[in-house]
């Protein structure tokens, strides 16, 4: 998985923008589903994930493991949106893979 794979996940839901938090009223379901897909990808052992801050990875692992506190926190759409927004901003800092 590369940076582009994450970008494509965001684009699949038409949410590839750093102001996702502004769309919590109009794209609620999309944000919920995208967050879960992103968390699943973050816990995979992939090269791209070794470039992402460990806070994203540990949060995703805790969410996937059904930690009560984390799951209650992320039951709020705004918290999911800000997490995704921060991830997009970080991904923008990672160089894209060079074409072959």
C-alpha cells in the first residue's frame, strides 16, 4: 500500500480534502465508513504505515480492538472527521511514489 492507496480511499467517498470536519452534516455516513476503512488499513504491516506517526496507528489499533473509551470518543462524527483531516494533512507531507 502506498500513499496513493490512502488517497484513493478518501476519493472513493469524495472526501479527499483537509476540511472534512466541515462536511459532518452532509457526509455523515461517508465519514463513518471511511474512518473504519482507514483504521483497518492503518493497522496493516505496510511500508507507508511506517511513515505515519505512531499516534494514528495506535489509535486505529485501539479502535479496532473495541476499546470502550476510544469507541465512545469516535462515536462522535466530529472526532472521526478531525482524525481523518489530520491524516490527510500528514499524507500531504509524504512524497508520492515515483512512477516506474
